[in-house]
């Protein structure tokens, strides 16, 4: 780095400009137009300004009314394509955030020692703040390299993901992270990525879009229909917050006949309107989930073909490594079929027809079932070790959790638990959408793992009306958003209804890959 030709100020200004170009230029080209300097619309003494709510990551368009330079009212913008003029309670309350006495309005410089007990700050000018930040960044990169510089973004509202990433990327640093995500979304996102490689069940972070399909005028005009019939809201409150189109969509779903099961200790607006409300004891979600597994496995309420041929439940597990037995390990002289896809190992199961250990290659069930009938709940001896199937391991973990035991431990009436299981398993298609609560508990990994697994064994995957259906990501094209021809695209399973007349959006991975890097998922999985 040549100090003589690059000042601190030009350094940071160039980096910021490059970052902005990276974020906006590739994805928003042609979308930005020069507007009037005065965007307010006078209405007597009151003016309103088009704006965007920063209460959550949905960033709903809104109208902000100002009198004498003071915001007096916020309401939804009627031209918004999805919220259509609605705003949730959190959004309507943003006026208090705007004028909170705790809001930081100016650059602050630390004057005391680190640590809350010694916290001391002084206000400085923007020029001084920019100069100080540029100097620190330049010195650090010059001394330690670009990887030593990182950026982070906090939560609490409409996160500025791209802005946080743009400066490090412009300076050739990949080091971006969002520490709060470990307690808000990362457990659910990482679990789903490991379990089936698709979007998670989060209703609070835009991952679950299937329930809202066809409700927005744009989608309805394209012929997309809403197929949601049964939805489980597990620790989620879409009526009052987050990305359910400003709370209006869940009301529209109920009006169209969608039945809901709400698992929430709070008597929330969604619980009030629920078909079945399970007021679970806080922190006992995993026990309730295991009681569902016990009933579903014992009574064979699951989708047997999907579970046998598209999940790992039939695989026999090595008790020492906790990994599935490879057919090449378990069966002497076994050679995989030559037409197997790359990186697709063949594992073993118990053949239900013969009781013997047999290879279970991946493939079309119609072809595979001619060779082997996988047993979901099984135990067999492999290389001298007693080995249970993954399904048997699930069943053994669920053994103590009868409906009676779960009712006592979770503070939920037995008849409600049974009714919820029957409604969920009796639907042609259903889905679970979970919220942020479990991310903040000791069972942060177990709860999303259990909920993803329930939808999987029910075969509620990539079907109309299932929450775990691949979709177009949020954001502009090129950053996870849908391309203009998304409504004529197909997903990996083809068209979404048998006759192929209704097309389905496909998922784009641009922003998804950025989130994965930012949250640490890529490095965590690869570790």
C-alpha cells in the first residue's frame, strides 16, 4: 500500500463507493430513478413521505406523516405489492423507536477503558469519525492483511446485510459475520441445510414462502393459487410481526379455510384464532416433538414410501462412529452399481421381506423396491456390532414420551396433543413453520432438527401446501431474488401440480450463499 498516493479519507471513500457499486450495480441496474428533492406530499400542515419500515427484515413500504418536522403517524403504503397497505403492530410502533431517548444519533468515541463498568463516550464529528475509522482499517490491513479486517451487522430491525458486506468485499476481505444470528435463525438455517439442503422452516426470516403463495396481486395475476390447508405455527406469531405480509396473510389464509395448530405458551392473536392451540411449557418443545414422533412411528402415520426411499431412517448406523454403514463396509465383496451418481454412497438397511442386511442404493423407488424393501424400524448385527436403523434411534429416543407423559411435562392437555397430531398427519399436505424461540434455548439444534424431520417423514416436501417447498429467494435478481421469468420456471421436482399447468418459482442462491458465508454456515459445515 502506497501511503503517499492514498490518504485515509480517500481510502475509506473509495471502499464505500466500490461497495455500494458492488451491492447496487449488479442487482439494481435500471431500477433507480432520479426523484424530486422534496419527496413530501403536502396535505395542509401535514406532509407524508414514502418510506420503508425497519421493524424487521421484511422492510414493508409505508407512509410517514410529518408535522412541523416531527413524525406523527406511520401507516402501510397502499401501493406495496405484498403488504397492500397493511402494517403489523411492530411496524406501527416504529415512531417510538424513532424518538427513543436511547437512539444513537451521532458518532461516539470511546474515552474510557473497555467493559460496561468503564463505558465512557464522547461525541465527535462525522469527519473525525470517518478519518479515525479509515486510519484504523488501513493500518490493520497494511500490518496484518485483508483477512484481519471484518465487518458485522446487528439485529433489531431491517438488517443491512449488503451494506455490511460491501466494504470488506471491496477491500478483498471475506470476513463478515452477524453474531446475533447464533441466537436468531442460524440454528434453523444450518440444520435445514445439513438435513436436506434446502430452505428451512423459518416463518420469521422469509424462508417459508409457500403459505403466502398466490395472495399478492402480482402472483394472483400470474395464476398462482394458494394451496395451504394445514399449517403448524411452532413458536411463531406471524399475525403481529415479521414477514407474513404485514400480518394480513395469515388472516387471509384462515378466511380461505386453512386450519392452524399454534404451539406457543402465549395466548397470541394467532393462538386466539387457532384451530388447535398447544400452550406448551416454555423450554419443553423437544419433549412435545418426541411425543409426536412416538405416535406417528407407532401408528405408521408417516408417508411410508417417502420415508423408506428419500430419508435416512432405514439406514443402519454404526454405533461407534454414529455414521451410516457403507455397503462396502458391511457386505463383503459388494460393488456399487456403475450408474450411481457421483458422491452418492450406498448404505445398508434391513430388508423387511427377508430380515437380512441389504444394500439400499439411491434411485427411483419403483426400481429400488424390486430389489429391497427397507425396514424403517430395525436392529441388526453388522461386523459384530449391534446396529440400529436411524428410524429405530428416533423411536427409542421417543419411547418415554407418551402423550400422557408429554401432557404432564409440557402442561398441555392430552386431548389437544392427540387432536393436533391427527390434524397434522391427516392432511393431504401440511407444513410446520417455526419461529425464533428455540434458537434462544438449550435445544436450539434439537427443535429445528425434530421439526424438519417430522415434515420429512410425512413426505411434506416440495409439494403444494407444504412449508418445506423450494421457492424464489427474497431480494433483487442476482442477490437471491427471482428473475422476471420465475413464474414459468420449474423446481427440481418439475411442475407443482400433476398436469403441469401451474408453474413454480425456483430458488436462486446468490443471497443465500452470501448469508451462508456471513453466518459462518459454510465454514461450520466444512470444519
